[in-house]
């Protein structure tokens, strides 16, 4: 699967078997006892955090999920190219790799593991004119008769003790609220037979280096929030 | 319905009955003979143009459509407010009025009329840091066995003579390609059992004043593109 | 001088001798009869237009002029590089080539020719987070006793018939007023013993391709504003 | 003087006499023993820090100084208005209050006190499309025969022990380097008979709340950098 999506042989096939997926909110116990952690991608972090409570609790169908993501430009990397040129990105939005972004199998793989359901979602990333931040708008179909309180309970149970997850009630998640922090802000709402989950992170912190520090803190037995709050 | 969504009585209930919906690509003949045209909203223009070929040709299900829209800030109006303050919008993206934006019934009403199907879509607008432009990412479920060529044919038949619709093949629609023009750029792709349509306009031109000029040209018997190309 | 500033031999030393400097407001007659026009740089255009009335009329000292310019990023060229990377330019301003930008000798040379004074100004360009546009803030020392009306008269005489110069009275020049146009907006004010001139152009139009079209129109005997208004 | 520039009576005329000007790099000793500190404005902070070493050491003329400042939009305040509307500020730069900004007398007053010279500078602020940050480009005339080493020495002596002043040698100050910090970055260069000083701060930190915390730390006998590094 790695070769299919990354068009290259993996350089450490042994390591990949031992590595634990470094999403502390879901794999904290395994991270604690691991000596090799693979830090999640920026899109998977927010998407998996937004969907885990719903899938684990069988509140939504696992085969009818759409993720529409809006990313700042640092997500496209440091390498100068036409894609990262200021005048190509400023005053512009565009989708890319529709249905074929290499973060898709990473998301499906982890969510399948988390839920024991066969998860296959549709993922569409967009480049938007900001330095940093990702806002994910997630659309999922509810099992018949689901009430908003079941969703609230699912999120509450999953995240009530998490230092870096904030469930927002009166304010939808905004990029400006999470930039320069390790927080993942999440809100949800029912519209007819669907739940819409919005999750939001700083792609460079919770979506990259901040989460790596969080994982390191766990692995080394430090307080998990050291250096991050 | 107007009162429900706009929280106000309509000021010209007689007029509204006579008014023709001013989307030339769909109602040109009726606009030609009308003396009162109601100019479409910015979100409805791109959404209706993106979905009409698929609904008219019964290629997609009418009850399983999601529209995720990204709008520049001029869409929020000229009135100064906390919402339009530079520091609230710059380096920020947020969704608003999820499932409750007042353009939703306008879109459903017209698409229902166009297709003779009961269309009820889920519409989520987002404010994004650009002066102008709207990119709509539209997700719809395909009837079983649909091939990409059927979709191509549907768009081609509907728009091949349209001066302001550009079907993009090798480049997904981008805000920077339509800004300051009356064009609506459209592209589509199949991913598994869904079609993803991306449509893009300048909300101030094709989504407002440009379309009004286009309608005026039609009503007065001018060449439709006068002042717009 | 070319070799000193551009670190390369000029490729057409014969041509450079015959070429007329393509600033129509100043060299229109010579452009009309020329077969080779060198199109001015973006910084020189706004700076020379802002200073010519004052130097020609000996209202300011020619050896005490400061030009502080703020340019959009398209001025840095299309080539992708660290300098043009979105994340390097967005939410950032910096000066560059302080006192050593290669447009300096171009400006001094033309202003010396225009005024028959030995002009040597201090030029400091800055990169600012916009796609296009240049705002020049010009500081010059007034000859003792100069009144604002002398300055008004100088600008009026020089530009009253110019189709692309707008002298602003109640609104200081703004990048947003000239973007996508061939206009150069100019305002001026006296503060104690100095005059401050602000000139503003779109670096890609009046500072590049638009001015080239204007020159072409003059050379070919067309109406000068064809294609530009 | 307060009434002339602020068009209002000062509300605490007794307090203003006792207040110490809260620029720690210059008035640290007096702040330490004061019970009332007036926190400097955002423009004065960077300007005064950039000029103090030169004026105190009589390296420049005190009557021939130009300050050209570029400010992010948070400098215009939180109040929604046409001036702070996203679409007025994005893709736009303009000067305002040329020679008449109310920070001018504050700057002149403090620099006069610091140098015992009669300082009267020309100050031109500009609004630029960033959330935060101020870059000041300062032009001053050198006393005849001044060498770059005298300038280096003056800055070194004045600031070598300052925790929040960074003298940049190989990189001109950039807004992106100081945003979200309490640093003031400074660089200088001689061009002919002038010195150009560039100073750069975050207007909301070193130009406002950060400096207030720095002052509080000094007044209360805390380590000066607590909460700021």
C-alpha cells in the first residue's frame, strides 16, 4: 500500500511494522510503551480526531463519509515551486488531488482499526491563502433515529480528559483559535440525516511538530503537555 | 418560505410571482420576454450551474447532495462589523450557518424546478481570506453504473454554446482564473460511487453585477456578452 | 554604468544608444518618432512621475530626495524561490537592496536629464504582501519660501492633459485604486520644509505591460488610450 | 500639547506629571522606582529605539530625520469601520495622517529628552495588509565624516545588555521575525551622507501588552523577561 500511494519503496520495512501511530488521544497506551512512533500527517490528525467518537460508537455509516479540507500553504512544504509562489496562492483557492491524496489510505487505515468497520472515505483537500492551519468539514450519514445527545456523549466520553481537544459549543472552530497551539477544536451539528463535524488544527503544531513533542513527552514519561501549553 | 428564511415580509409579493429567475444558462428564453428578473445570489449561481446537467439527466440522486462553499469576504457585505474586520478574517477560515444559510431554499427551489425531482441538498458556506471569489465543491451520489462519458455529455449538451461557462479538463477551477470576469469555471470527476463537481465564480460579477448586466443584455436584445468580455 | 549595476554586458550596445525612454508623459514626442523604445522599470515609473514637476520647476533641492517604495510580490518575478514563497511573504514586510537597487541609476539618469540638475536620490524598496501594486512615498526638501500653490501649479502644468495621471486632492493614493489600471495616482503635501509626494501604480500595468501598450499606441499613431481604459 | 493632538482634555493631569515613560531600554532606572508608568505607543517604541543611540551620541543631525512606518491592521484598533474592513485593507497600502499623526509629538518629546537636542522629525505611517507588526524605515543625515564603526559602537553600547533588542547583521529586520515576540530587531546602513535604520516590532507585544508586562516586571522586581521569552 505504501508503494502504491508514495511511488517509492519504504526505506524501513521492518521499522514500519513496529511503529505505533502517534495519535495520543487514541493510542496513548501503546505510545507509552513504544520505542518507535510514526507521527501522523496533518490532514489525518484532524480528520481521525473528528470521526473516531462517531465510528467507535457506530453512530454513523462507515461507507458514506466525505471530508472537505482547507489547508494553509505551509502544508505544501518549504520547497519553492510554482505551487507555493505567493502570486499563485494569494487571492486564490483550489482543490487538488481530488480523491487521490496520499493521506487518504492513512486515514482509512486508522479509522478502520479504531472502529473495526471497513472505513473508506472521500477526501478532498484545498489550498487556501493562509500561512498555517487546517479546517476540516466532515459530512457523515447518521444511523436512523440518532439524537444529538448521543453524539455529544460520544465526543464527551472520548475526549473529556484530553488536554488538547476542545469541544466547541457556541463558536464553530476557527483557524485563528488554534494557530500557534497544539489544540484540535471540534464542533458538530445534525442537519437532517447527516452529522457535520468541523475539526481544526494548526498543521505545523498538532499536525506535525507539536504532536511529535506530545508523543515524546508520553514516551519519556514526562507530563504530556510540557512545552505545549 | 421567504418569511421563514429572511425573517421579514417580502416587500413586493406581486412582483415575486412575475419575476423570472435570472440564470441565463437555464432560463434564457423566459428572461428574454420578461420585464422583471430576480438576479440570483452568489452561492446559488455556482451551485445551480454545477448541478443542473447532472440532475436534468438523472445521473445523480437528488436527495444526497452536499455543497461545501468557500467564499471571499466581499460576500459578507460592505457593512463594517466584527465579522468583516481585517484581523478577524485574515489568516482564518470558518464555516457559518451550517445547514441554515438562506441561499439553501433558493438553490433547492430552482434545482427542483429544473429537474422535476425533489432536490434537498446540504449547503455549508465558509468565509475564506480573499477579497472576492467563490469555489464550490459539490459531492453527489451517482446512479449505479454511471460512466464519466455520460457526465461529460451532460455538461457538454447543457453548456456547449454558453459564452460564460468554461468546462475545465486539465486544470481544476481556481478562484484566480475567474476573478474580475463573468465566467463560471466547472470541472468534474468520479471517485467510486460519487461525482465531485467543482464550480467557481467571482461572487461580485457572475454572482452579482455581471450576471445582472448579462440579464439586461438579454432583456434588451443586446448581444449577451456586451460589457462582459 | 549598465555593467556596474546589472553585472553583465549589455547585449545590444548599439540599440541602447538609439532607444528612447518610454515614459510617455515626459518623452511623448521622441517616442512618436522612435523605432526602439525601452520600457521603464516599475519603480522608476512612479518615482519619476512623482518628481518631474518639482525638479523641472526647481521647487526642490536635487540632492536631498528620499524614495521609500512598497511593492507587491509580482515585482519579485515569476521565478519560484525562497523569496517568492507564500509563507515568506505573507504577514511580512522587509526592505531589500537598501541604497543599491539597480533601478536607482535609471531614476537618477532620467531625472537628471529632465531637470538639468544633478539628481542623486536615496531609494529603498520594500516587499509587501500584495499580488501587485507599488506605493512610493517621496520626501524632498523645498526651496525656502515655497508655497503649496507653486507645487499645485507645477503638477497641473505637467499633467493636466495626461490621460493616465490622476492628481488626488481629497484621497491619498491607494494601491486598490490603481490595480488593474494604467493610472498613476499622485498626491502631495507640505510638512514644514519638505514636500511629501505619494505616487501609486500597478507595477504590472503602468509599471510594465500597460505602459508598453501605451508606447506602442504612440509609435503606431493609434489613440494613446486604446486597450487601456 | 495633549489637547492639541488628542482633541480632548487629559483625564488625569496630575498623573501625567508623575508618570514615567515606560521604555525600559532608556528609562529602566526610573521605571524601577515609579508607581505609575505610561506605556509607549506602537510607532514611538520602534522609532525611539532606532534613533536613541544615534542622537545620544550626536552622530546625526536632530532636525533632518524622516520616519516611514508600515503597520499591520491591528494598529488601527478593534473597532469595526470602513478603515478596518477586510476588503479595504487586503491587497492595498496607503499612507495616512502624513505629518500629523498624534504619535509624532510623543516621539519628538522623548528623543529631545534623551539627546538634549531639539528633535523634530517627519513621521509618515502606512496601513499594510498584515494582522500585526510594524517596520520603521528611518532616514537621518550623518555628521560629516561619520564611519560605520561609530554607529556600530553606539548601538552596541546602548543595547548590548538588552534582552529584547537584537541588532541584525546579515539579515535586515523582517516583520515575520518579531511577530508574537517582545523583540525589537534593528539594522543600519550608511548610504552616502545618510544612515538608514530599520527597526521592527510586533505592535501588539513590544508595541503594547508585552512592553507593559516588561514594565510591570521591572516595577515589581521580577526578572524582566518573565512571561516574555
